[in-house]
C-alpha cells in the first residue's frame, strides 16, 4: 500500500510541477497586465491634466478676445458719436449762417 502511494506521488509530481508552472505563468501575466494598466492610467491622468490646462488657457484667451472686441466696439461707438456731434454742430452753424444771411437779404429788400 505504501508502495502504491509513493508511485501515485511520483506520477502526480509532473502534474503538480505543471500546475505550479501554470500558476506562476498566470501570476506573471497578471502582474504584467496590471503594470500595463497602471501605465495607461498614469498616461490618461497626465492627458487629463494637459487638457485641463489647455481648456483653462483657451478660456482665458476667449475672455481676453471678448473683452478686446467689446473695448473696440465701445471705442468705435464713441468715435461715431463724436463724428455725429461734429456734423450736427456744423449743420447747426450752417443753418444759423444761412438764417442770418436770409434775414440780411430780407432787411435789404424791405429797406
């Protein structure tokens, strides 16, 4: 009986070695896969940080651009308003001169 037990162990030994080898191989593959996953996660995290910085920069640029456009539009409106005021003053002056000239002519005609 003891002899049979020893024989069974001898026969199973290669299977045990093979099972241990398979287990070690799976463990190694699992570690390698976990390492690759961690590397990918780090890359994704770095990319996310880069994207956040880019979006913050783009937001600042858009705000500056909008402010600059608003300032330009305001300055343009002010220039237009001053131009209109000058033209109105000129027209007022011309109409006063014309009215004065008409009054002098009317005075000459009545005299």
